[in-house]
């Protein structure tokens, strides 16, 4: 995977860090509303990754994220998808509830 490392330089004003949205569109919309209310520019909003996974609206969540245009660091989900890996890389115990959930959403994310 090509890694793009960007120096953010010195940021001024408020900064909003968030991550682990996991395809929860309503959560991302709520975070966006905080940014608007606090007058935090998109370039000062930084996502720590894992934008999709688990919840019901991956496509809508990605589209909203792109339209908002905050900065993002690749989480394990993004890394695994970019490397065409067989699973999300969360290292869940085989047969656990989380393992079962990841086997449902990850193949969908992989082809879409």
C-alpha cells in the first residue's frame, strides 16, 4: 500500500478528533454538527479511521464524510480493505460475537 504522510503543520483554533464511526451515519452527522456549532473548520477535524464497518449505512457514511471533507488517518478497516485482506484485521477470537459480525459486514465492504 502506498502510504501518504502529510504534515499537518501548525493548526490554529479548535481541533476535533474522532474515530470509529463504523458506518453509523447518524453518529457522523452528530459529530459534524458539533464541528459546525463549535465553528471548527473541516481541515481541523481529524478522523482516526474505521469510517465503515458494523452499522447499516456504509455507503451513505462514506459519501457524507467525503462531502464534509475532514482529514483522516487510515484505521485497520481502511488498511485491510486497501490490501484486499480476507478480514477486517480486528483479530477477534474465532467464533466470538464480534467475529461473527465482522464476517457479515466485511465482505460487503470489500466488494463495494
